C-alpha cells in the first residue's frame, strides 16, 4: 500500500512540474487588433498629370515653373482671345466687370470671356493641377472659362488646386473650381501661396505634393 501511495505521489509531482515547465509550449502571440486604416482622401497618382493655369501678373506662372521641376506633367496655359487687355486699368474695372458677369449668370456660356486655349486629350490624364489667381475673391475669369468648357470632361479625375492671392482667403476660388468641375475628386488641402511668398514657394510646393500624393 505504501509503495502504491509513493508511486501515486511521484506521478502527481511529475505532472505538476511538467505543467509549469517554460518549455512546454511557445507562448501565445498577443491578441492585438490592427486598427483599420482610414480611406486615403488623396489617392496616389497612377497616370499622367496635366497642369492648367492662367497668369496675368506672372505670379502663378512662376509657381507653375517651380512645380514643373518637382513633378512630371504636361502644361496648358490659358490665354484670352483678346490680347493686351489691361485688367488693372481704372482700378481693375475690366477684371471686376468680368467677374461680376459670371456671378450674375454662372450657367450662361456668354457670361465667360472668350479664350483661345483648347484641349482635345483630357482623357489621357488621371490628375489635373489647376493654378489659379484670385480676382475679387473668385477664380480669375479666363480660367473659369476654360473650366466651364472642359469641367465636365474632368469627372472622376483627381483635381489639385494651387491659388495665388495677395492676402485674401481662397474659399471663393475653391467654390468656383467645385462648381465648374462638379464630378472632380478634389485633393485636400488646396495650396495657397501669397504673392509675397512666390519667390520662395519651392518648399511650400514640395510639402503640398507630399500631402496630396
């Protein structure tokens, strides 16, 4: 009987030691959840990029020249049909009248000034970057004409917006772009470059490209 009890006791000790042994099994991996990554509002460009811009004072032209050193893109500069217009004459009376005409009847093609710029291959581009001067809190009138004519062909494309102004905010320009390209996928944020920042815009553009790419 004693021998039987001894064997039983020895068996229990062996089982207990094995149960506590660190070599028994590998530890379980921690049960952590991988958080869902929110949808990226700015999908990375997968195809060709087009830059469309208008520039009267050449501030936007300088910005676009710098942008071209940082990305590969085709460029279209919007040009009015009538040359040599002095939009600044008489306290910018001509430019102000053009903007007011669009505000009064934004759905009427006759409200927009004539431009000579055309394009027939918008389907080749997945991303379009628009360089826009601000006129009286709105997008410059000739550029509005281009988008009025071609905005419907930009549906589903990724649209980036660069705005130049002296000091006024760019909300009005953003609203014009979304009105004229109602089906566009607008990348956020827009890039606002004040006139005083034009000569040093390189790093601003680089930072913006990192945000939208």
